[in-house]
C-alpha cells in the first residue's frame, strides 16, 4: 500500500521480486482521500481475497493498513515501511508533531482543488517540485526522482487529521522497516512506532523512498512476515496486498 505523493508503481521492484519468489501480489491504489474512506476501500479489497494476507504499507499507507486490518480475519501479519503505525484515536500529525521536524517538514505546499466535489476534500498537499528529490528520494538516480517529483499523487489535507480506530497491530504480528536516512518521517518516530507495536525491526540505510532504493531488503522482510505469520514457514501460500 503506497503512501502520499506517489502511486502503486512505487512497489514495482518489490512486486517483481515477490513474483520471482513465486508469491502472488496485489498492489491496489490508495485513494489518499481520508483515513476512513481509504481503509474501507482496502478492507473491501482484502475481503475479496480467499487466502491469508500480509498487508504492507509505506508512509501514510501504514495508517491505512492499521485501520483497515483490525476486523480482517484473513490478514495474518502487517509490514510497515517507514510507515505510520497509529494508535487508537491518533492521527498522522500527532506523530509528526511529537518528534523533531524532519528536513522535509517545510517542503509541502497546499493547493485548492480546481473542482469541488460534494463531500470531498477541498485542499490537497504536494511536495515542492524542487525539494522532492532531496527530501523524498535522495538515494535514487536523478532521472527517477525527477520523474517522481512531477508525477506526484497529492494527499487530501484531511487525511492527516483523520483519527485511527483500534490498531490492527495490537492483535496481529508486525514488522517494521526503519529508514535511517528518511527526511520525510523522522527515523526516531519510526523507531518509536516500531517499538510501541513490538514489531520485528529491519533497519535500512535508506531515504523515504526505501521501497524503491532497497527493494530486496523490503522483500526479505515481507517474506519473513509471510512465513511466520502463516505459522507454517510456507510463504508461497500467502497473497500480499501492498
């Protein structure tokens, strides 16, 4: 499950490696409209899968899987990649304000939607194009981060203040990949969330775009979560919904 400012294509390298390992993958688009709406959509995707599922979330996608998987019996484990593992009643901004601001904290801009949809968000957030390569994807090749900077998917401002329900990580085994060179989500905040959920930690020397810069390490974590979550050491019977 991708997070803010990107799309499901950010999982392409991870998906390819999982396919090579014989695993089945779903990489649905995260609507990025609001936590309740986004989680409801992902919950509907998960319910249509008739095998055990490992849910994986990056960035805001972590908040979505936390909220979506609580009552999803076929979700056997959770994986967070520099993601928001919120607690009950918590929102994304509660986490970002609790710790020292990351270098990318002042890189976002707010834009009004050109067309208003009844009941929809009225403002969205982007990362400034000229700041994106440094704060989001410093360890990617220039052509990749330049392309990502102009192909951003904005997140509705209200998604950052939506309150989470009972966290799925309280009842399901969790894994967490901490990106130590992250300039969007403070690595100290990541470590706090990983320890709070008693997650198995993978410490990766990567940027916020670690899904793209270190796909093999992310895949290693997902495969471990699949094998141990299934309780059979047989990860190939699981389907991952990213």
